[in-house]
């Protein structure tokens, strides 16, 4: 798992409970996405609309429990963003 994936996960974890919900991912990418991209913590092309953010969530939710762990999240974003 990359440090970038961990940092992005922590930025998206709005309630800081160690997991991400679909709504957290959509909301956080919409509100924090531009500043994360400006800081180099998210590729600019990673800024997406709610449908794309939801699809990212679905691809990462490997066990189908409707929450993402850091490990599930990192496995997808490291591959998708070329961080690993």
C-alpha cells in the first residue's frame, strides 16, 4: 500500500472512523477533491462526478459490506492512479 493511498483515505474519511462509506467518498471528493489535486494528493483526472465516485466505491468494496477499509481502498487507488 502506498503512502499516497493512505493519505487520500485519511482525507476522505470525514468522520474519522477508519472506514469509508459511499456517501463519504462522494462528498469528500466533491468538497476536498480540488484541494487534494492541487496538493498532488489526487490526480487531476481523479476528480469525478458522483456517478464515477460511486463506481470507484463499488470497485473497491471487495466484500460487498458497503464500507471500505483502508486495504480495500488502497488496492484500487494504487492500481488506478499508478501509485504501486
